[in-house]
């Protein structure tokens, strides 16, 4: 499965859907993990930590949504993200 996480867009939301530890656990089970660049900054995680855990860092949140089978977020998507969701995709918040 391809699992993705993007930056949280809600005002004053600094958490992130996946930590580097989560990424490592998914990778160890054979999954692919996509992370939007800067997604973990508010929670204290740098892109390099995600890379070291095995994630692929992508610049565009639309690409994360387009490629992922499951999106992991802390909060529900904002209205501007609705267009990225597609039928059959899992949204885990």
C-alpha cells in the first residue's frame, strides 16, 4: 500500500499525521510512504528524518494525494483539499 501524509492546514495545528517512527514501521512492513515536504516541521520533524526512515518526500500535496492509497491526517481535510480526494482512497484522520 502507498501511504501519504501532508501538512495540516488548520490554523494553529502543528501536529502531523505520521512521525518518522510511523514511517519506519510502515516501511518495515513493505509499504511505501509519501510525505509532503515540511509536513512535520510544526511537530519538530525535519524532512531528512522522514527520508532516513524511508519516506519519499514530495513537494506538492496534490501529488501525495494522487499517488497514495491512504492519506493519514490529524484533522479532517480542509475544503481546499477536497478536490484531491478520490473514490476508493482511504482517509484516516
